[in-house]
C-alpha cells in the first residue's frame, strides 16, 4: 500500500478502534513473540535443572536492555519525528532523518559493543555474577551483546522507523520473525549441535543468528520500500539542525529512561543476590514471566505513538485525545485480567520454567505480588510514550527520572532494609502507585495548558 494512502486512512480517517488495532495488534504480537524468545532462553536452560545457568543468563537481562536503549536514541527519537513530519507533509526531511537515525545507531552501537568486550569481567561482577554463575554470564554476554549488539540495535531502530510511516505489520513481522527463529534454533544448538555443558553457548549462538536474520530483513524491507521516507541512502544528506535536535530531544530522554529502568533491575538483582543464587534465579524467571501482560501494554503504547504524533502535529486534537483514551482503557482492562490469571496459575507458570522446588516456591510468591503492579506500570509507560509522540522529551525525561531515580530505586533500598527479601518484591507496586498519580497530573496539566482538549 502506498504511504500516502496509509497516511490518509490510518492516520486521518480510519475509525479509531480500527486504526489503533491496525497499528497496535502487530506490535502486541511482536512484543509477545520477542518475550517468548527471551523466555525461551530461560526455559530451555531451565531444562538442565541447573539454577546457576538460569541465574547466569537472567542477570544479563539488564545489560542486554541497556544495549536496546541505544535503539531508542534514534529509533524512538527519529521515528516520532518522522510521524510528526508526515503530519505537516515534510517527506523529504523525513527521509534525511531516517538515514541519519540508522547510521548514527550503527556507529554508537559499535562503540558500545567494543566497550563491553574490553570491560566485560568487571561489569559482570557489578551485576552480581558469582563464582557459580560468572562463566555462564560471560558466555551469554559475548554472543548476544558483544557480537550481536549491532544487528540487535539496528533491527529495533529500523523497526521504529518502518512503523513511523504506518507500516506496523512489516515492522512487527521482522521482530517476530527473529523471535520465532530463535525459539527454533535454541534447542538445536543446545541439545543437538553442541556437547553437554555448552547449553548457554548454544542459546547465545541461536540468539545471535536470529537477530542477524531480523536485521537483514529490515534492510531488505527499507531497500524495497516505495515509501518517500524510508531510505538507507547516505546521499540523502544530513537533516536540518532543528531535526537533529528534535531527534535527540526525544531520543536521549528515551534512552535515559530505559537505562534507569535497567538500573532498577540491576539493583534488584544485586540486592536479591545477597539472599543467595536460588532467590536470584527465582526473580530472574519472574521478571521475564511478568512481562507477558506488560509487553501487551507496551505494544499498545508503541502502536499508537505514530497516530498520536501525526495528529498532534496536524492539530487534530480531538482524534488524538480519542486515540489516547481508547488505548488506555484497553490497556487497563488487559492489566486487570492479567492479575486474575497470574494469581490463579502462578505455580504452573513457575514449574514451566524450572522444576527445582525451592525456586518454584519463591518464584510463585514473588510473581503473585509483582503482577499487582501491571495496570499501574501500563499507565506510567503510556504517559512517557505519549509525551515522546508530542516531541516533549523533557517532560518524558522528567517522568522517567522521577519514576526510576526518585521513587523506584530508593524504594528498593528502603523496603529491603525494612522488610528484607519481600520488601524488594513489593517495591514495584508501591512505587508505581505513586508514579501513576504523578503522571496523570502532569498529562492533565499539559493538555489544559496547551489547549489540546480543543477539537
């Protein structure tokens, strides 16, 4: 479909439930598949019934997510800007933004991967690797982050850019394809091609191949696209200074917020490891399992960003507000349903990953508490994404810093000191209750101040 037609039908005239579904459902599917393939690593390694292997790969999740924050730098910043540029018919500038976003991400990720190679050992110790888990964590980091960093980040950047022009299905297919391939390759490398004892190496190689395949898909998609915006041609030229500023005004806050989110996980792991490797393995599984409903919410947030950005720049505030309201209602319903499901099936869920009795018992208790925060976490994430769509990176940064640096992270230390291991688990619900109220106040104040509730 031609981009101009998509712009008219999806961004401007399509009924809101259908427009949100068209953009969000592919993102939800890809988010779930990505989560499944991330969990597949834990699932297959859990078949070894070795909690040290599980803990070793689980503790790398924050570092892996830090690498993904690099994708937000130009993927989120560039993608939201492109949608706003389309709203004011500036396709030529959008093409320059697209090219700049891709090549900048390539350079910065190469530097990050080199740094990980040089400083890998002290970083692994920093996130809590013990003598039992260090080598497993090192193996996983080498294949997934050091070698696999560039294809992983570029895939996510290009996914954001492709989605920004209305090609949500194509963006989601590329990410989902990599996830499905990873699920297939994991057991092949772990239990067939490599000898026993090399299961973590097998998982790492499978993930690397999957991410490289997804990256190649996006390169091919952009090269073959008839969009006036999507391009890999460096001859398109540099964007205007104002555009570059706009990319980083949204991209930097997005990356910082992601880094703080991951720092929260690092600190949670560090505090949890003081109680032993078994609690660390349990929380590692829980942090992945709880993301099923959260990733559905993230898929909704990501799906509506181009719609909100386009209608914001074209000043169609009535449609913009209706999109926001519809998507938030949908996310809250999903969050509430997830609480019911997880409370009922927590034991089964934990046993799906590992059969070790101690890990299952702790993980069951942990997840029944942490799942209560899901609707509130969705509200917090939606507000940050909406302000990114507006191009208001400073406000998004304020919300992110307040949530993680001012509330969540200090709450971990306070509740750990007061209540021990379960204080760590309850911290998310308490923190997000406070933050959801702050986010809602900031949004209402901004909307009224800028008269965005005017049709």
